[in-house]
C-alpha cells in the first residue's frame, strides 16, 4: 500500500486548509488525493472516489512524498499558447 511518508512539515489541518482555500482545480484535486491517503484510503479507493486512474493517484502520492507541495504544482505545458482571446476591435 502506497502511503504518505513525508508531509514536508505540513500538518493534516494545514493541508485541509490549503485544499479549502485553493482556487486552482488541479491543486484541489491533488491535495484531496493526499488528504484521502492520510485518511487511510488506498490508491485504488482514491482513484474510484475521484474518478482518476490509479496510476495517476500513485504518481501524485509518490511526487508529494518526494517533493512536497512543489511536486504537485502543474508543470508548464509545451508549445505556443492558444489563441482563445477575442481580438481587440
């Protein structure tokens, strides 16, 4: 069973507070994963609860154990930014 082995100085309560105040959906999902793991859920159970692949859950837990919150941050995406903004008139 994959578990949280290093909270990098963050208490359970601090992680919950970060989850509750985070504006980034991707970070909320990753923090939720860490919190559920600390609550004793297995990676398979977490995957079923939040509708993610178990491999992804295991990756997030492993990355958090190794790098803390910094490891959960989204990496910049390669390529040019999309042109979703409307042109100025």
